[in-house]
């Protein structure tokens, strides 16, 4: 059995999300459940969260479906993940 200290915490975050529709930038506060800490890591590695946000704000016919996570507002730690952070990143590399 591995030590729990190497496994990342699953976090419930509130984040400021920005997206562009019809040449107007919109900002919303959204929830995110992830193991990553920074907005850049979430945008790079958490494909499930980014696709959920894309599906929520854009239609299928939209041309520009870019979503930017501006900042993390607050964080609540829920529990520990079953796999390490490196394994989460490797799982992303296999999907792409």
C-alpha cells in the first residue's frame, strides 16, 4: 500500500472563467472539481472540466470555443485521489 502523502487532494474550486461570444468577453464564476492547483494546469490537463465548460457555454456550430480560467477564487479539499498527480498528467497525454 502506498503512502497517502504522494497522492493529490481532490479539490472543489470556484473559479473566474472568461469566454468570448459575438466579440464580447463574458466572465462567470464556475465550480470545478479537480486535482490540479493552478488555472494553467487545469486548462492544460483537465480535459473533462474544459469540455464541460465548452458544452455549457457554446453551441455545436460555434467557431471559437476558447475558454480561459482567469483565477481560482476559493478552494475546498474533499479527499485524496487514488492515483498520483503524474499519473493524472500521463492519462491526459494518452487521450491526446
